[in-house]
C-alpha cells in the first residue's frame, strides 16, 4: 500500500466519525418528533420507537404551530427587508466614496454586532413597553433588523468593492446620476452578495432567542421561543412537539443555505474571507 | 450637495442603529443609578459597589471565560483538523453540507436536544453504560465539570461548522502550486500544512476566532434551557446573570449596572480586537 492510499483511509475514517457525531443526534431528534410521548422518557432510552404520524397530528391539534410559524415568517422577512433597504445604500456609501469619518462610521456599524444581547436586553424591554409594542411581531422585526444590519452592510460592502470602477465611470460620463448607477448597475451586479446577506440575516433572525424571550410573551411567539413553552403540567417538557418545530425551522434554513453554499464563508465573516 | 451625498446614503442605517444601541446604553447607565422595582429610588453608585462585592457576578464572569475559552479551543482544533483533511477532497461540497447541518437548527432547539440526550432521556448515560464506562446513570447536573461539559458539547456540536466552513474556504483559496512545489521537493503533507498553509491563513483564523469568540461570550440559550446555572451557579454565564437578576428577580437597576459593566468590556474588546481586522474602504 502506498503512503497516500493508507493516509486516505484514515482520513475518511476521521471524517466519517465527525459526520456520524453530527448526524446521529439529528436522526434521533427526527425519531423524537414522530414517537408517542410515553416512548420519549423511559427508564432506558428507546432507540427504535413506534413511529406514528398520529403523534404529529396530535401535536398539530394541540398547539397553534402554524401561528408560530407565521409569526417567524413575518418577523424574519420583515427584518431582512428593513436590513436591505437601510443596508444597501449604507454599503454603497462605505464602499464607493471617500469622505471624512468613513472609517469611524464603518467601525461603529460593525461594533453593534459585538454588543452582548443581554447587555441591551433591559433597555430594549423598556423601550418596547413604552412604545406599546411588547408581544408583537413588529417589535421582533425591529430588533432582528437592528441585530443584523451590521452584518448586511458589511457583506454587501465587500461585494460592491469588487465591482470595477470603470463600469461606473462609463455610466457617469453618459450622464447617469449616482442613485441611478446604484440602482441599475451596482445592485444587479452584486446580487449574489445581497442574497447571501439576506439569507444569513434570515437565519440569524430565525435563531434569535434572548430578545425574543423578553419581547414575545404569548401572541407573538415565533418558533425559537414557542418551543421553550411546550410543557404541560404533569407531562413535563413535551419533546416531540419541540423536535417537530425544530425541523419546521430546519428545512427552510437548509434550502436557503444550499442556495448560497459557495458564498457562505464570505457571508459568515462579513466579507473578510472570500471563497 | 455632492459632498453630503455619501453621508445621506449611510445616515438612515446609522440613525437606526443609534436608536437601538446608543439609547439602550444611556438608559442602562441612567437606570443603574436607581434601585427598586416599581418605585425608583436614586442610589448613585451603590449598585455598582454591591456588584463588585457580589460573588455571583464574579462567578458568572469567570464561568463565561472558562467555559468560553475551553469551547473556543476545542472548536478551533476540530474545525482546523477537519478543514485540513477535507479541502482537497473531490467530495468537499458533500462533507461541507453534512458538517454544517447542526448549525441550521435553532440554538433553543439544540439546547433541548442535548438536554434530552444528557438529562431527561439519559441517552448519553446509556451509551456510556453500554460500552462499560460507567455502571449507573450519571447526574450531569450534579457536578461542576459534568454540567459545564454539557454546555461545551452542545456548543461544539452546533458551532464547530462555523469555523470549519471559514477554514475550508481559506485553504481552498490558497495557491495550489506552492503546495505542489513543496511536495515535489519532498516535503511531507504535515510539513506543507504547518509551515506553508497554516501561516498563510493566520489573518483568517484571527477573524474567525474573534467572531466565534464574541458569540461564545454571550452564550445564553443553553444555560437558560439546560442548566439554569446548576450546580451552585457554576454554569451561570454573564448573559444569564443579567437575565436572571433583571427578568426573574426584577432587580432592573442592579441588572442594568451589570449591563453597563458588560457594555464597557465589550467596547474595550471591540477596540482591541475587531478594529484591526476590518477596514471599510478599498485600500
């Protein structure tokens, strides 16, 4: 056996072990979603349960899961829209103009990403209470947008920087205004960046837990916090409903990520790592 | 007008962020001078002094650093190892999708999954018993390091892919020919990786660790759902401390004082680490 092929076997084995570690809990979780309640918590764990769609129907009837799902959809998509409307012009400004204070403004925007959610949770709670927006999807939408705006600006900015100046210069000599250039040249040319930013902002918003926990107290439950309330007196924590909701959020996220898989590293590092 | 244009473009985003970050900062400072749940009494710096004498607060800070440091180290080593093994593999896209699956679940769902595996469903204990490591169920909330391990495993499972994806991209972006030239000169795979590929990806590693580090230091969902600080506050993170004093005990003034301290720490850390790695302009 040559050195390379021996190495390759060990390599595949190591990768396989990690792959199994990733996958096994997910498969177990999937069986949790479809097993009856008495087979979830048993004296010894049951690895091959009775899988029944009836469990699913029962959960569906018991909890307004569709409402939670729609709350998530509205809050998340609204926040992404706000991020793009505010973020695209800001990214354009940072990427394309030279002016005093640009570095500081860019850094300020970035630094909002570094804020610990817990450190601003109390003021945010009082702010939305004063506005009468507690327990509404609107408050969630505004918070998610604020949380993701920095990422969106920085990702899109990185894609805008890559567009050659010559194209704009040509349009400018033809008499196009700066806004016109942004709308009909820059935005179409950095569409992959805009989509990447949107997808990452959507997934982060979908995942958000701490702000959501203090803002949504019943009516506005999105999926991330709704599942934490699936417990009923003597039943304890209702894990099959939690698992079902977990997968309900997982599949859209998976589709979105496959769509942007080649831009993922660039998106996750806010444009700092291309590839 | 021309000079103002770039400012006008960036202004809406900045105003929005100021409204939702500067305002909370000011509010937290103001509120930290007042005690009381509903009737506010001005107490000056008293709550800061109390905070500095509060064992639980210091404990939560040290927990955050200890748990965070270990978690980040483990995630870094595994992600770098996996990335090194996979980046020249023809099936790299397949491995990447497989490895990133945990990242696509909501952290609250992942917390419940591992709560079930470790505590309520006793799956981990059962697996350990089957391979003969232990004879009886382990109470993972019973000892400091068992409980901390639960939080560490949960985070490592979900977030190692974050670093892995970035490292793979960085390695793929490197010039293949340098590697091949070194291989032709008789360098072993290990030598090529440690003396050529790894040094070249240092800036990427720095950025990835800063981003992941920030997230780990604000860890909240898993302590809130799985451990709630048990045992004896040994798994209470700073985020959970603020949440507990604010939203469980309703000591908003006291929690605000803690928030201000955390905000100051964040600003210092951001200035130290983040500013160096990100530049706005083309140059």
